């Protein structure tokens, strides 16, 4: 065996959503801030993401959590999310995966009943409180980046469903939040393919019209996802974030849950201490607590805590043979879509 590059991962899932945490083999990414590192991956050198996230080493489902030295001295570690479409600033489920992997593997010493990990992300500092029992992380609570609603009830005209209303929100990345009944579907496993197809299509259409400008950090500009949502009889949210190239998030989605709370603040329907349960398309649950109001640029913003649980299912070593004909991977439309 002859490899020119090797990385190690701890493979984790958060309520079913895969987050493979890179624990060795990547020294650092150029940039004085996490926003600059994110920009470097997305605009200068995308080879690491393509190598890991494309076939034959991976597929359209799941993410890689890239850990770097922090740029902010208050943080323990830097975090960038590598996905099949691009690198992203933040992901709640992946931050939970990274917390679980680092503590349960001994990268950061575990203390019971609580351990703390602070991530430096392009969206700001994210502190994870891990609730630990018997050497296992049984729950992770994230102090999320402030979320805000940039637009409420924005409208895009479609030939299929008429006028579709959406809330444009930032919860670590930008979302278009859409009530699912507008497309005539429910959030259920049997509808996952259609939800994913329609969601990615709507994201592309909205992104053509909506620049999604972050008021403080240009590296965060741009619409990342469409999340479909509906309300359950018990007041919980049922959610389905749709991700390029065309799949449904298996988790309830941390940055999406963070964004949904911002819409409640903007509409005046939450007070500090209020809690919302978000359920995924396969039934996993996150808890989001509204902590306090703040501001981001001109926007009212919410500080929220999002909680969930992860499970380690494997440890991997990924290598690159120098004669491999696919050093940056490939995609095919049978699996990846158009």
C-alpha cells in the first residue's frame, strides 16, 4: 500500500445525520480568521472537500467536520463543515458530532457530569456543553450563533404552486423557511425524494433573486438551504432541510432550528425561556431554547440553545494512492442528480 495522503476520522451520526469528524491528517487551512479559512476552501483551494465528499470515498449523504487550530484565543478548536456542495460556516448536528467525537475519543479530556468545548466558526463562537455519564456523551447543548430574520413572508412566483411564501433567516447559514403545505406535501419518509428535489430546485430559484447578505461577515453571504416545516398537533415543529445535490437532512437541523426561533422573535411570539421541539423526517428530536434577544447589524436577533444526541459508529482511515485516477473524486447523475 502506497499513499500520498492520509486522514483519520471518527464517524458519528446525530439523530441519523452523518458527521465524520477529521481527527488527523489536516494540519491547517490558510487564513487569519475562520471566515478567511472558509473563503479559502470555497474560492481558492477546494481539493480537500472534493477528495473527501465525492465518490468513491463518500457520497451525497453526510458531512465531514474539519477541525483546525482556532483563530480566536477564547476557543478550543476551529470548525468548518465540508459538504458535497461547498464548505459551510456552521452546522448544529455536525458541531454535536464533533463534540462527541473529541470527548469520547480523548482528544479533549471528559469531565462528568459536564464538559465544555468552544468552537471557533465563521459564524462566531459556539460553546458546546456535553452532558456526560459513564464515559459517554448523552446530550450536547450548543450556544448557537445569534439568529435573525432578514425577511418575513417574502414571495417567489412559481408555475407549479403559484406564489410561495418564505422567511429568509440566518441561523449560522442562510435559510429559506417554507411551510410545506404550500407544495402539497407532508414531511414524511415516503416523500423524502420529492421534498429533496423540490427543495433544492426552490433554493436555486430563490438564490437567483435573493443575495442573502450578512450585515457583518461577507463570507456568510448566500442562501445555503431550503427548510420545509409544519406544525405538529403538540406544538412541535416537523422540519426537513433539503441539501444539494438533492437529499433530505436526517436530523432536525440545528442551524435551521436556530433560524426558526428567529422568526418567532420577529413575529413577537416567544419570550426568554420558551422551548420549541423540532422533529426530523425520521422522528429525531432537537430542543431549542430562546435565551435572550440581541442585535446583528440592523436586525433583531435571538440567542438560542439547541440540544441533541450523537452516537459514534466507526473509526476510519482514508488514503490517496498517487496513481488513483480520481484524486478529486467524481459524481454521477444516477446518485447525485442533474
